[in-house]
C-alpha cells in the first residue's frame, strides 16, 4: 500500500545524480543543434500556433526521409522545452527519418487538456512538411501526451491520425488519478474529471493502434506499473501492444539510447526491429 504518493512519483529522489541530467541534456542538445545548423539540416522555431511555446524544430536526414518521427519531452508538464532534447534525434536521423521536437505550453499556465490539443497541432504541422508514415515517441509526461494522439478522441484529423503507425511511450504516466494525491498537482491543477479525460489507460485506443510501452527496469515501481498498465489494458481493447522493461535503465537515462543509430530503443521508434512481424 502506498502511503507517500509524492515519493512514489519523485524520480529526482530516486536517482542519486538526477540533478546533473538537465545540464548534460542541454549541453548535448546545444552541440547537436550547432552541428545540424551548420549542415543546413535544421529548421528552427517553426510555428504550429501563435503562443510563444507553440513552436517546433525539424531535423532532416541526409537523404529524402522515410517518414516523420516526433519526440515529445517530459518534465511533469511543468519543465523544459525542445532545446533540451535535440540530440535525441540522432538515432532516427541516422536511419533516414526526419525528426520534429516541439515545445508546448506548460503548467500552471496551461492545463493538460490544452497540452493535448497543442501536441495535436504540433504533430499536424510537422506532418504537413514531411511525407510518409508518422511515428511518435514521448518520455514521462510526453509519454502520456503521445498516447493521447492515438485515443479515439484524438485531436488529430482523420488524415493525420491514419498516418501514425506506431507510438512509443517511454516511462509514461497513463493513469493520472494518483497525481491528484501529490504536490505536483499544485501546478498541473488536475481535477477528477480532467484526470480521467486525459488518462490514456482510461480511454479507448483507435482501431489498429500500435503501441510500445517502454520503461527502465530500474524505475520507481509506479512508473513500471503505469507502463505495464497501458500495455495490459489497451491489449484488451484491440490495440497491438508491446511491453519492454529496459535492463539497467532508470527514469533519466532510459531515453539515452535514442542517440544511438542501432539501439533497441531507436529501432523500436523507427520500426527497424520489424515489430510487429
């Protein structure tokens, strides 16, 4: 039985060097952006709306892209922007995919329902620029947001939704109701109705949805449970789901293999692993 819900969801307290990760992410992302800009392979701050954070960066592979991959960042819906994560495009780019990374309006300015709409706008705007299939990945809060794109009440148009052939939710929070018991909710301001309406595990996946639910084996138990939950429930609702517990990974380093062209995580995003066969 969980008695301290704040600790159950506190990744910062769970990982001893957690405070070092934001600076490391931003340094790697800045170096990557510099190289991509010099090569003429980065389009920066493309708008998908009129608000300051309604922008995305688009990175191009060397040759004509096989399709579009979109990465949505985490931060408990309260922190970070696209500039911390650019380097995570490395693996998919090497495999021939264009990669879009959006920012979105954060709490407390925006509620989660607005963030869902914004990510829908961002995916749609990026998809207009890149032909072919669309694959979505999101980490933590971003995992919740990309899973929302393949629910039956998706904010995407039918045309864009039909192009999404895989969603990779990494350490996602798929049932938001436990967060009502945490201090996180002081900022994200969920009520019971919105927690239910924005929880992918409580919603119905689109027919034919293909979803990989991925978590580090060393994550907090609640994040492992949240990952297992989506794969379990959506399988019973007709989605094609896969569950992965990555050995030796915790909440902060579980996304690192996206930098590697031949990693299992990159292959899962791009479909190079052939799943489902």
